[in-house]
C-alpha cells in the first residue's frame, strides 16, 4: 500500500498545533499503534581519502578521492501511525539488550492506560527469550511481526527514507558523535511538525495489482 505525506520531497510536511511532548498516542479505542525499526546508519559518516596514484595513470596534480566510513550507529524509531510523531533512540550496537532498552523507553513515554501495538520486522532480535519475557511482563505492549520481505508495509520504513534523503545524503560527519547529534536534532525537528503517512491504495487494490504482475511474469513459481 503506497503512502504519501503532503510535505515536500526533501522533508516532512508541516502541521501546526502539535506538541511533540504530548503526542496523542490514543485513538478512539484507547490504543496506540506504532511502526518500529532499528537501522544501522553509516551513510553520513564519510570522509574523503586522498590516495596515491602512479604518475602514468593520472594527470599532474590529480588525486584519487574515495569515501571511507568513520563508524556507524543504530537509530531505533517508533513511528506513531496516528499522528506521525516519533520516539527514537541511538545505540552503537543492535542487539537484544539495545532493543529491550528501546521497548522500555516506548513504555515509559506512551501514557499509562493505553494499549501499545508495535509493528516490527521479522528480525531475530525481536524474538529472543529476553524480549518474549519482557513482553509477558508488560501485557499492554503487543508486538506484531511483519512477514519476511514485507518491510514495505511498515510505515517506519518511509520515515527512514526521509532521514536518508533529508539528512544523510546532504551532510558530512567526521565522527559518530557528530552523526548522532545531527540525528537527534533532525528527529526533534520532525516532531515539531509531524505528519502521518496516508495510504493511497487499499490492500485489495495492491493485491489485484500484484496478481496482474504475476500473470505477466513467466516462471515466477507462484
């Protein structure tokens, strides 16, 4: 199901009257649904490296310039599908312990008394015994795992696309700390004018389109 936001192609759309500190997580049923993802971020942590090139292979004064990563960080994001606000955390690693810390942060920030529905990908970290035990002790938190190869249905992926296009592809960082500081500022700014994504096609329309595609593909095995 395709999504769009009324904002510009390079960043989120603006909406007045929203308060990032008191996001309306509840819908009419008293539940809040958010799409959750943790992604390693390295694209902005690059610097130029001048490499020596044999004289007979280059013009005078010319150097070979390459890009070298300075390190990575993992951005964990919970995208509120109702209003577009985001709860985020940054960790240098992406293991069960970091994911559990993020779940605790979500539980602390979502108002008490609300049910929390988390839509996650089918990543192994989300299914470990430690995570299952934490969920059992926090019954208001419900985790829904998207099928493998179905990340396109998770709206947080669209949020990460904005992070990539609006920040990572337009910036330069010499250290992971610089990258993390920029990510925190970017997410804070997003939450000052959040926008939910809107499905532009129904599930039935998407399935019909996929059926037509499969009919055209020979030897698809379906």
